[in-house]
């Protein structure tokens, strides 16, 4: 029992469903023998009953084999079992006709008409239902069932029953065969759906891994981009001061060391996956970095009461915009404002360095680079938008807007100047 239980637990969910479906088809063979073959033994006492039961058993085995091969074909593991289905169809008609012929050879007191009718209709129905598994098109499957029903009426009319009984027999074959076919085809459809869902789950998992890798790379870019720009700027300044033998060079290199250590901590936090951009810290950091670079920076607004997810998204905007002010322009002035307008938190970063190099100094990649694409992806998570473009003769403006609807209330931003 433990071995069987371990074997079952080791299977995946689709494999379990496939095993259940396969053994359901095998169980149909047991049903055919039990529901058709055994009643014949109770209705007749002659040797004819043994032949009828033998035909039912052989036919049931053929049906189980054909159903199993059809299942493998549906899953793409083997070719369509055309020959086996033709053998099953031929055997179905041969056994059914034989049952009608044997009805005249029963002994006294045997109800051969009832036994022959049971075997005839049962064999035809199970044969039709199983053969339909080897057909993909639904219309062809219906036509196949109708063909078996028509054939049942065609062979039973001259061999067994009058016109009315023939119609009843054909209709019974059509109903029973259609029910078995519908049940079997639905089982295969359900099995295929389970496999497709499992493949979709695996695809979703792979996409999630790929997305996380992209997020990780983007985070590293955002974390190191600004800090490396500041380190390069301060290092250059320290070199110039050292050449002039100014004591301030030591202070600049101490600041470079501090920023490098902070970058190490931030990279470790990104690797652990716990890092979120804090808007207040980013605003203060942007003002400090830009001021140190000789850029007049004014920051207005208060982050108190803003939801954490909004602060995180806007914090990345501040970081990327600040990095690009340092990297792509020669700005002398930069303003950062944070306001709440009509239920939206609006962050505006504007500078006057666009005319020097012809690029968006604070525009997170004015040429449509990966910076603006990455920020739009982050803002899309909180249903936010991002606009970036030149303003006036030498200005560049970045505007990020995030709605507050459905988030933590009380996000009231004051106009305090930092």
C-alpha cells in the first residue's frame, strides 16, 4: 500500500488526471461485460450464451485498447490508431450481426430475442462511442455515431425485427453511442485542459522569473547610476582641489568613500529584495547631491500621509531624474515640487540644462531610453503616468502623477519649501 501511495503521490496533477482518465476507459470494458455479457447468461441456458459472452469480452478488450491508443494520440505520443479503429469498427459489426444470427439457435425456454437485442445494441453503442475518440472534429464524431446507428438499422431489418423495432434499435444505438462518445470526448477535453493549465502555470512562473530579473537589473541601474555619477563628479573635484593643494580635497574624498559605502549597502539590499525607495529620503538626497554639484536646487512639498506604494514609485522618479540632471546636462537650477491636485499626487522635476547638450537633463533619458521606460513600468503598477519633455528655450520638465483613489486616506501634502 505504501508503494502504491508513493507512486500516486509522485505523479504530477496532470499525470494523475491522465491515469484516472485511462483507467476510466478501462472501466468501460468492465461495464460492457457486466451490463451486456452477464445478463445473457441469465436469459439463456444453451451454448449460444457462451459464444455471446465471449464476443462481448473480446469486444470490450478491443474497446479498452483502442481508447488507450486514442488517448496517447490525443496527447501526441503516438500516431492516430487508424488501423486499430478500423479493426474495432469491423469487429463491432461482425459481432453484432453474429448475435442476430445466433438468436435462432437458442434452446427451449431461452429468451434469445432479448439476449440478442441486448448484445446487438450494447456492442454497437460501445463500438461507436469508442471509435469517436479517434476523431478530432465534432461534426465527424456526430456523423460517425449516426453512421453506426444507420448501420444498426440496416443490418437488423433483414435479420431480426420488423420496421418499427428497427427504428427503435437504431435510435437506441444512436442515444447510447452518443452518450458514451460525449462522455469519453469530454474526459479527453478535460485532460487536455489540465495539461494546458499546467503549461500555462509553468509559463507564468518562467515569465515571473524573467520579470524579476529585469526588475533586479533595473534596480541596480537606478541604485548605482546616481551614486556613480556623484562619485565621478566628486572625484573630479577632488583631483582639481588636490592639484591646487587645497585641503578641501580630503573632505571630497571622504564624501566619495561614504557614497561608495552607501552604494554597497544599497546593492546588498537590492539583492535581498527588501529595498523600497523612500520619497522623503530621495528628495533630501536629491537636494544634497545637486547642491554639492553646484546646482541650485529647491524642493517643495511634504511626503507625510502618502501611501507607501506611492512614495516608493515617486522615489524612483526623483532618483532617475536627479541622475540624469547630473549626467546629461549642465544645469544651474533645478526645482522639485510635490503636490496633491484633484486626487492625484503630482511630482514635478524641472531644470534649465537641456540646451547645453540637446538632451533632457532631467528627463530620464529624453531620447526615450530605458530610464523613462523603467519609470513608466513602475508607475503603471500604481496606475500612475509619466510625462517628460522640453519646456521653453532651455528647460526640461518631468511630471509624474499617481492617483490616490482607493489608497490610504489622509495624503495631504503641504507646500513647505525645503
